[in-house]
C-alpha cells in the first residue's frame, strides 16, 4: 500500500508541475502576442506615414515590386 501511495503522490506532483509549466507558457505566449500586435500597429503607422510623405516613391516601389513578382511567377 505504501508503494501505491508513493506512486500516487509522484503522479500528482508531476501533474502539478505540468499544470504550472503550461500555465506559464500560456502567460508568455499571451505577452508575446501583445508585443507582436503592438509592433504590427507601430509598423503600419510608420508605413502610412512614409506613404503620405513620399507618395511618388511609394508608388514607384509598388510598381517595381509588382514587376519583379510577376517576372518571378511567370517564368516558364
């Protein structure tokens, strides 16, 4: 009976460790998700500002990127 109690206690300890580790992982992933969201918002704001300040350069970059992409995709 003593062995069964030890095994049961070990199983409970392992379960508790796994629960704590997964809870910590969820917290870290949530924090990283928020950081990523803020970075994306900051990047979009910077891009909008650049486009507003440099419309001709922005259109030129878009045309060049489209041309290169079409050349790469249409190669046979």
